[in-house]
C-alpha cells in the first residue's frame, strides 16, 4: 500500500466542516473513526465550536498542531475548492472531497473546476479522492473516512473482502449483502468522479494488502486501461480473484451513468473482452457480484468442473442436472467401481448414477450422506459437489448431514455447495461453515462462476505476458485500395485469394490467362469502400474478351464517380463451406480489438461474432470460435467433414499480431468474407485503414 498509503492508512485525519451531529456529512467521519477504532489523531475543524463529539475542535487548518496526512473536505460547492487549495499549501497528503456539483452535473464547467483542484494539489504533491465521493473505509485500520449510512448499522466485522466503486452507494450495498451472512469487508471505498485518484489506481494499492482475498469492483466507466492492467498483474501474482460489475450495458444505462458520475461510455462488448483478457470476472448484476463470495474465501483449489449432485429428491436431481447443463458444468460419469460401492450402501430403489437420488431412505438412515461421500470422493471424475436438501425436519438428523458434509469438504479440499430452501436446514449447514443457497440453480450458478473464474485466471497466468498493446491515434486515416489491402495481409502471412491488379485492358486479359478458369473482376479505388452497390463486382467472368469488356465498364464507372482509378482486380473464383468475417479496430481506451464471427452479407443481421484483445494465443482464438452460435458447424454435421479451424485460428492470430504492431499504423481491418473450407481458408475481400 506504499503508493497510496496516506489514503488507506493515514496516521492523522482532519475533517473540514466537522459536525457534532453524527447523522450529518461532516459528523459521520468523526463518529466512524471513533467507533471503528482508528488509532491515529482526529482533528475536527469548525470555526463555531471548541469541541466536536468529544474531540478538540479547531477553527481552521492553520490552527492544527501538525499537517494532517488526510483531510476530509465536507464543505459544499466552491468552498471545497478553496479548502483543497489550503490543504495543498499546508502539506496535506490526501484530500478527500465529498462535495458534489462538479463534473457529474456539468461536463464543461464542472470538469474545469475538477482540473483546477487537481492542478493545485499536484503542484504541492497532494492527491485528491473525489469530488462527489462518499469516502474511504479501511476496517483493518479503523480509518473510516466516509459518510455512508450503511456503517451505522453494524459493528466492526473485519474480513477479507475489498469493495471499490466509483459510486458511493455501490461501495456499501455489497457490505449490506455480505454482513448478515457473516462475511466481513475489510475495504469499502468510493472514488466518486475519479478526478485524480481513480478506482483502478486505488484498487492496485488495496490489492497489495495481504489480508484481502477477494476484490469486488463497481465501474461506471473505464476512462483508461493502464491501472486495471496493472491491477490484473498484481492480482494474478497474488492469486487474488477480482469480480467486476460494469454498468452501462444498454444505451439507457450509459445515459444514466453519464448523469451520475460524468462517466464516459465504453463499448460494452469490448469491456467484456478486456476484462476476460486480464482474468477479471464480469458479473451481470449485483447478485452476481456478491453471490459466490463465500466460495472464493474457502481456499479451495479446483482442478476441474465435473459435477456430482446428491439429493433426497429425484426432482431436485433432475433440476440440478438441467442447471449444470445450462452453465456448462458436465455431470461427472462415475467409475463402475464407484457405482458398485454405492449399490452396496444405498437401498435398491435409490439411484446410484449421477445425479444420485437417496430418496426417502435418508429419513430412516441418517448415515447415508456420511457413508457415500467418501466413496464418491475417491472417484477421479468427481471435481465438485452439490447436495440438495429441499425438505427435511423431524426424523432427519440434519446436524449429522451438515457435519458429514463439512468434514468431507475439509478432507477433500474440493468445492461443495448445498441447496436448502428451509431456513432451519440452511442454518445447520451454515453453522458448519458450508455454503448454502436457496435453490439448486443459485448453487450451481455460483459454483460455476467460482470454478470458471479460477480456470480463467489460470489461462491468463499461463499466457505469455507480453507488453500491453500501445494506444495509437492518427489525426488522419486513409483507406487502402483492395489490392494494397490484400498485399499488406499477404505480407503478414494471411492466405489471400490469387489476384492480379490490371491497369489496362490488355493487362486484365493477361491476368485472366495467368489465373485460369472463371474469375472475379472488381473495380479498385481507394475512394470506394462498398463496390457492389456501384456495380464494381462481377462474378464468374469466363473469357478474356469478357474480362476486357468488364475492365472498360468499371474504369468508366469509377471515373464518373470522380474517384481515383487504381485499376481493376482480377481474382480467382473461390468458394467455401462457410463465410467468416474477421475484423479489427483500435478502441480509444483499450487499444486493438479483433472480431471474428459468421460473415457474409448478413453479418450485421445475425450478429454472431465475438471479440479478442491482442496479444492472444491460438488457444484463446479457438475458445473465441467455440463461443459462436455457428461453432457446431465447424465439426461437420450430417456427415460433412470438419472445417479447417486451425488455419482460421492462424489467420486470427496474425491479424492480432498486425494490430499489435504499432509501426504498421493499421487502424482498422475488415475481411469479409474469409472463405473457410475443409482444407484451408482464404481472404477474398479486404478493406484496411491506416493512419498517416
């Protein structure tokens, strides 16, 4: 925490605008610092009082016996700007500005005020949190510099979860979810408008806290990627999982985020790709952010995702299998020797194949859980477990079920969750430290998130960590004509259709002879991106005379458009089993992004595409292709042979390398279609934009 130690562990805190009333913005921090055991010095500042909440009060910052390491600025409007300037000149290290009315409400004048505060602060070596921040709370040190109402509701419950947010409310809502479940939160920080210290930069410092075992993030915008990239490095080195909830998935959400924190909108699918690339799990909603928290704190080391389900209800067994199939957790196929041993324990009417239905026999034999769990644990196919107890009560030895399940999880170190709707049943398992969910769907969803996240982190760690893709911009971009685009791709190892560029009718006829067979004739101009609409694409031209005539027609069309005439392309006719699109562009925040998916003229209708961020591996590319709806076609259907996905993967990786090469100055690429066949693939149309 050295880089932002004064924000997370200050030795002295002053509160400008301190109040005697703990229910006011200026009173809450004083109350919390006392309540949660802050060991440093507390300096309330209020010119109208001599004492606040039992602490000596000072008239001004200048009256303090020392320059405090942190100052909470709890005064409104322009008064906050003056207070920040006073803090900077006094040698304060961190100013936490709670005042609102800045960039979140006025993108021009409000942002200008923020910049002025930051300039003043940096001039004197001070950093700013906020403005528009609810505050910072480190329960490990008692440094609760916050006015959140949430902290009034509980006593100190120090734990291992860190929650960081640009929103004030969302920095504490997860605390409200987790605290009743006995899960302590060590850090709860809101950075507000991120005018200086951003949520990403603060998260890096928090990630260095060895007591933090899980980090939760709420993001409304990602104005720059460098801090999240560095955060990922620190977290992966520590095996620290990060779950992020990024709002603004819809246009309405983006508009709301803009009015809330003055956030800039990010393209949502690129955010998905960026977070995945860096091993950060993206939660779909608030429940997804916190629901699996307990599992992350167990210290398990999952080695697979094959699931074993056990219940005293056949219906729950079926629904668990459905839930597992939905999220992509296969039901483990137990070995014959496991089945034989289970048959020796369970009654004949029970089901020993996975999922295992104990039936009502559990009522007469409470040892069934304890007897079968060790047997299943020995099966090498069993990676994770779910126990469903939909109904139990008098006659069932639920405490024994809970003890046996907890002992099993402890001994095997394998993930285990329980689905129990009845509160009395759930409490017995929870008392033994077993993670309980109300339904099998919630249990399987949380378990899948936990296992999948660990798999993601392992993949990212195994990937060779090259330098981050540099952000480049160009004041002006120029579209290459198709011939130059194909030549550039060919020079980088991509398979392009055989073609010739003709600058005369005679050259076009000679190109036809050289290529042989039917050809495609296309007009070539760096001023025309969409050729078909102008009649500049002719398929299946079958004679040299016809090629010559088409050449003349296309030259006339291009010149009548007032466009540059760069010649006419004569290319081999080539078909394919499937038309694929490969595209790439430079995102202003995240840098190069590569897209792949179902191509052809309906690409914008079906929208079956996925994104990758360079650098990525062949395995990353294969995994991206497997996400497509058309993925089953690659294996061959109805007796068809498989398509040559390996060559397509090569093309994807080469496009990623080209986009990562800043010297190439490629700003965007559109390859549609790329013809995918049983043997090989070929680029038949390309548009490339380069920066100047």
